[in-house]
C-alpha cells in the first residue's frame, strides 16, 4: 500500500490537497522552507499534485504510510520541529484527548517548492 514514487498502489484520497496545510504557523513554515512534510490521518494528495499557499507553489514528491512509533527527530524536522516530543505535544494540543499510539499509522506527504 505504501508508494514513495507513484500512485498506482495508493487508495483513493480522503480529502483534497487544499486542506493539506491550513494552520497559519504551518503555512508560514512551508513558505519559509522549514516544513517539508505533513502527516495526516488520511491521504490528501497524489504524487505530482501541486499545493498552493499564499501564491507559492509546492509539488508533492512522496506519499506513504508511517506509524507514529517510527517517527525520529529527522522526521520531526521535516514538520518544522526539533524533536519528536515537540511535534507530539503540538499534535496533541490540536486534538485534545487523542492518544499517541506507536502503532497508529498516518499518511506522510513530502513536498518541495516548484522551481519556476
């Protein structure tokens, strides 16, 4: 089911790319080049799809599943944080009462600026 390069084995999207990054601090991090990935509980984009944020364009390069227990500080840096613990605390603040379960799987969407 995981597919780092294409979409042939991916299930249908559960949402649209316009909803992939919507929180202002995250939008600012993406535009500044600090945030290069977003993890969501559903699949919001296909590889090659373009995300537009405040006039800036970003292309989705990879979409794949990952468990929360697999997260490393390097993954947290993709999200714009220094450590997994910092990232975890932010996510839990967005979703009060949500447990952080190592086996829980999320969709990773990695992206980069479009070179125009």
